[in-house]
């Protein structure tokens, strides 16, 4: 008897709520008319991570797979009904925050679909389309019986309207052990293929696993669309590589090379000049017929000999400088480049990490 009274009372109140719902401007609840005329759009699949597909939502109603079985004692039903009726009166007075609070208290005591239905309508008036859609979804999963067929029809209509203001994100990850987070909240551990309904706007999907590069993708989702995101983590060896970078400018070893070449060429020239002068002096002595044993005096140019010695000495010094410069140039050329680590920038088609997507 109590159940019949609750059903009749709930149906009357729900009728009032629906009537109030229908007088709300259509732009608040209804999806833009142009969206229904737009043909589905698809994007080609990306190679790695990133958005794989985007299309208009297909508003398929949840399958009625659950059968409501009454398990709440009658005493608790009476208690929940009192709270439920008080919530209805608060709603009629547009005290929406108090109404939703009372509905939730009643539902904890008696989880009946009628209470859930009124909660969904109240959440809609509180401009919370996501919570309202999720509540209607739970109502629609019940098979006929707990509420009237008219209420199911109304719930289906409101559910479609609300879903047109929301986005659906499907996250796919095949690598075992990867922890997935959506907007900072745990979403699941891979392998997974999971769908979540979210408000339109900016959302963050991140993933992590030991010995893998952390994954992060900032998504800006539009209402009324269904998105699919594939998460694929990369090894550190794929993104952390080494390359050669110069320690100093190329002109430093070039100058050393030039100094070495100049010193060696001048030194060799001076050495050759000094040797030439000394050879000429020896030729002059040979032509004069000078015999050291006889001790005969000769006409000898000492300055010319000193100049030859000086040139040879200067040539030796410059050759030494040149050889030192050669060694320095070789060392500078060998040590000019060094290996450093760098991170490869990850693009949307290669993981989506650190990349903002907008559609």
C-alpha cells in the first residue's frame, strides 16, 4: 500500500516537475538544431597517440539490463518517503539546493528509481547537466516496472537533450600496467577501453608507468561529440638521445692551424736560407784552395757566417713553434665537439605528450 501511495505521489510530483521543465527556454536544454542536420565527421587514425577519431554522438539509449528488486524494509521506506516528500515541497518553492540534499538523503535510505528521477530533474535545474544525465542514465537502465512508462519516455527525452550538451571521451590503452588519469582522478589501469562522459571544455588525460616517459595530453572537447584517445607511452631511449655540440667556435682550432702552418713555412724558409749561406761559404773556401795545415791566411767574411747561424737558429725556433701549434690544433679539433643528451619533442601522432589539442 505504501509503495502504491509513493508511486502515485511521485508520479504527480514528477508531472509537475516535467511541466516546469518544459517551460524553461529551449536554448537551455535543447541541443542546437543545426547539429542534428550535420553529417557525422570522422578523422583518420593517428599513428601513435593523440585523438584517433571525432564524430557526432549517436544518442543510443542505455539498454534496460537491470531489474529493480525491492530490498528496503517498510520502516525505512516510510522514513525515506517523508524525506522525499519534503524534498518535493522544497523543489516546488525553488529551493533547489535544499531539495537535492533531501533527495540524496532519501535515496541513501531507499534507492528507488522515482527518487533518482526527481534528483535528475532537480540537477538539471541546478545547471549540472553532467550529473543529471548520469542520473537519467541509471533510471533508463532499469526495466519497466519501478516507474511508469511515461516517466521512462520523459527520462529518455531529457537524457538526449542533456547529452547534446556534453562530450564523450573514450580512452584506449593496450599496454599492461599503465595507470590512466582523467582530470587528475584515477581512471583505470591498462589494458583498458573505457568511456567517460564529461562537460565540454578543457580536460587533461595523463598516464604513467615505471621506466616509461610520462604521458600527458590536454584536450579541449566540444559538446555533442564523441572522441577517442589512444594512449601509448614511449621508452626513454626513444625520446632521450645524444648529439654532438661544439664546446667552442670553429675559428679557435682554425687559428691554431693557421699559426702552425705559418710558423712551419717561415721556419723552414729561414732554416733553408741559413743552410744556403753556409753552403755558399764552404764552396768559397773550396775554390780558394785553402789548406788548414799550411796555416795560410784567407779572406773570410765572419758576418756572413754569423748571419747563416742566426737564420738557422731562428728557423729552428719557428719550426718548434709550428710543431707545438700543430699539436694544439689537433687537440682543439678533436675536443671541439662533445656529446650531450637531449629530449626528442613528442608530437600528437607519436604519443600526444605535452601537446594541446583543440577541435
